[in-house]
C-alpha cells in the first residue's frame, strides 16, 4: 500500500514538473518577439563586419535596419487589421479603406524586402507581439460603428508612426534607393492617416 501511494505521488510530481517545464518553454518562445529576433540578427551581422568599418557607421547601419524592421512589422499589422475590417466593418467607406490597404500590402512588402536584400538585413515575417495585441483588440469588438471607429483609430496611429519612421529613414538613408523609399512611404502614410482621420470625424 505504501509503495502504491509513493508511486501515485511520484507520478503526479513528474506530471506537474512536465507541465511547469512545458509552460516555461512556451513562455520563452512567446517572449521571442519577431521584431526583436530580426533586430538581434541584424545587429550581430553588423557588429561582425570588417574592422575597417567605424563604430559610427555600424550604429547608422543598425538604425536603418531597425527602422526597416519596424516599417515591415507595421505594414503587416496594417494588413491584418484591414483583413479583419473587411470581415467585420459595416461602413462601406471603411471597407473601401481596408480593401485599399490589403491590395497595397504585397507591393509595400516587396519594396521593403528588396531594400533589405540589398542591405543584407533580416526582416520579420510574422506579427510582432504589439501587432498581435492590436489585431486581437480589434477583432474582439463586435461589428458596428464602434468596430469601424476602433479600426480607423488603429490605422491612424500606425500610419502616423510609419510616417515618422519613414521620415527618419529618408533623413539618414545610406543610399538613394532607401532615401526614395522613405520619402515615398512618408507621403503615402500621411495620406492614409488623413483619410482615416477624416472618416473618424464623419462616423464619430
């Protein structure tokens, strides 16, 4: 009887420890944000460059890489938010704005990845933790005016951030291609932000 009880306790302890270990592993995986992974990979590559590259040049390269990473992440977040809006938005003009964002995504993503390939940097391929939170927050809203307004608010915030990033990217661009992309991306982001703001004023 004692041996049987010991066997039961031992089995339960092993099962508990397995659950704890699994939970810690899942937590660790979840903590590896896609943006952070890309930034870490880029920083390691830049730091490993030839000794002849100055520290200042390396820092500039890291800034450019980080901005491209964040722009890529925000572009994907805008796409996922807009996919949700196509399913749940009720206002036709809001749906039209979402459709434009979805249609534009592939072209924007390709432009960013072309720059990244030339600069030999890594870009994220999935939503960041912040992006997932934004999408989950939006999709948790019931269809209706409140959903439409929340979508427009998120788009306005993201495009304003993208505008600032693109402006910084253009100002500190390492070459003409990056500078041209930054200027173009800033202009387009401002247009989307203005459109989202205009629709918010109409619906709000």
